[in-house]
């Protein structure tokens, strides 16, 4: 019901006050209706409880609501609200007129704005009244349903009371009949109810039970005679230990089961080995037939793999050979740029042998230092020198690709950092080469914090970091 606009410049406590006053004027909040507690309202809106307390205190001061100790805040009665609403309306109207005058609005514009606001408030009021009518209808329907349920409850309670009375009467009758039965049972000489029920058997049941008793006595005499006969036969004999025999039988059965399982496993292995032997013999025969052709393919493979003539250290595969061919073109194009960038100090060369046993021959670089006249590994270059070499290789790759395929044109290039490691002369040479490369036809993007780059480059996208996030400014 209540909400807060965090983007509004109106203070939060004033937003809450305005909403409560508006809902009271629309009839959504009725006189003596209790408002949410300070803590509940703060949790609902996600604001500080002190802000809610401030809004409630201001409304109480203006007579919009009143507080009851220990219970909370309530909407003031209508007779107290009317004068306060008039005063609030007059204050707001005066403030609005003053704000319109300060803003330079004419009386006609102010009247139009007031009409639009009146129309909007009337629509909101109509919607609120419709919602109140719907809510009242739902309350009436619920009250009717409650009354119907209450009637059903009363009828059900009456039925329960009648059933309980009937149950009490039946229990009383049962107790009377039980006492009469016990008296008659004892008078007729029955010890208990079981003896009475036994006496109630039919003549057929009694005859059947007599036959069963006679059969039982006959079987008992027969079994006794057989027992005496067996005892006479077993007299003088020693009792056999059945537990030991049972243990021996169990152990023998276990050994038999293990032997059978082992036999089955050996049969399975034998079957697999025989099948594998047949496949090996067939594969060996096929290998012997194809050995001649395989020898030719093996020689061709060793040649392409760079281990021809039995020299695995050569490490120049066919793929590496093709890569070396184009790599030399890239290095040649890169040296043109590097000579310009370093004033002829460095020249890149492709090494004839691999730098280690892992790398392939012909794909490692070394740099010729004109100051010493000696070649050294590119890993010995400083940070700025490595950046210049990388930039030269990137430009060389672009030149090589465009020279190989006339349809491909490198229209854009982006360089991220690296200029901070250059000295003044190297930085100036790099900027000149990039400007010459752009020539007004290509896009060269540089991402850097170097001040001299900012002074030399006219078109810029400046990103500034602030506590509230980063901002972007275009300098064209």
C-alpha cells in the first residue's frame, strides 16, 4: 500500500506523510483505523525506523493521527481531520502558487495544471472508492458465509448432543444387560464366559471333538510303543557328534563350490585366450602382407615429421617448414618497422636451430644488436624493447597478410598499454609510425595512461573513475 520513490528529491518522511494524508482523503484509511507500527512500516519500506517515527510525529502534530501508549498510531476522527486537511491544503496551495511564481508560470498554466491534477485525483478517488466497494462486498459475502457456517455449526452441535444422549442410554442398557447375563451365568453353574460359550456347541461339534480326542489317544499310544522299540534298539550304542559331521560336510561343499568356480573361470580364460590367439595370428599375417607398403609410408611420415634420415633432433616438420616460409616474410616486414622504431638499433632474425629440445627448428627468434654486433635471444630485451618488437611484429603481420591477399585489408588496430615502458625517443618514433600507418584511412586505437599520448592524439575517449562509477567523455 505504501511505497517510497528513492529517486525523488522529496524527503522520505514527507513522502510517507503525503501518502497517509492522501489515503485518508480518498477513504482508504478510515477514522480510528490502526496504522502499521514504526518497526513494521520501516521493514516494509526498507527505511530507518527514525524516519517513520518522524513522519508519524509530524502527522500527529497536524491532527491527522493520534497515538495510544502501548498500542500504536491510529487515524484521527473525521471531525478532527477536516480542519487539519483544510490547513494542510491551504499551506500546500500557497506553496504551489509561490513555486509557480518562482518558476515563471502564468496563472493560466497553473490553472491547467490544477485541472489536470484534479482530473487525475478524481480518477484515483473513483478507483479507490470502487476498490472500497469491492472490499465491502467481499466482507458482506464473508459475513454471510460465516453466518451460514455458524448455523450449520449449531445444527451439528445439536446432532452431537442428541447422539451423545443416545450413546449414554445405550451404554446404560448394555451395563444392565451385562449384569443380568453374569447373574444368570453364575446361577446356572458356569465358571466364566468361555465355559458358557463352550457349552453352546452343537451336537455335531461335540461328536467331532470326541472323534478327535479318540484319534489323539490312539496316536499317542502308537508313538509311545514306537519310542520304546527305538530305545531298545539304541541301548548300548554311542551317540554320534552330528555337529562335527555337519561342519565337515559344510567345508567339503565350500571346497567343491570353489573348485567349480575356478574351473569355470579357467574355461572362460581359455576361451578368451584361444580367440585372442586366432586374432593375433590373423593380424600378424595381415602385417606381413602390408609390411612393404608400410615401409614407404613410414619413410614419408619421418620426412614430414622432421626426423628424416634418422635424426630426431632436426625437428623441422612439414608444417613447420610451411610456417617458417611465411614467418620469414612476417619478420622481414617487421624489421622495416623495427628499424624505424629503434633507429636501426635492432634487427629480428629467424634462428636456424631450435632454442631448446621442445621447440621446433626455424620458429624461434633472435635479435641482432647493432650496438654490440652480436645476436642474442629475444627474451633478453627490456620491457620497452620487447614492446617495440611486438609492435613491429604486429605491423609486419598486417603487411604480410595484405601482401599475400590483396582482398584483405587491415582497417583497424588496437594497442593496449606498453607505451609507459618507452623512453622519449622511442615513444616519439612509435607515435610517428602509428600516425603514418593510419594515414587518415585506418583506425588505430591506443589504450594508455601516458600523458604525451594524450597531447599528441586529437580524437580521444576519456574514461574517468569516480566513487559512483566510471564516466566516459569524447574528445573529437
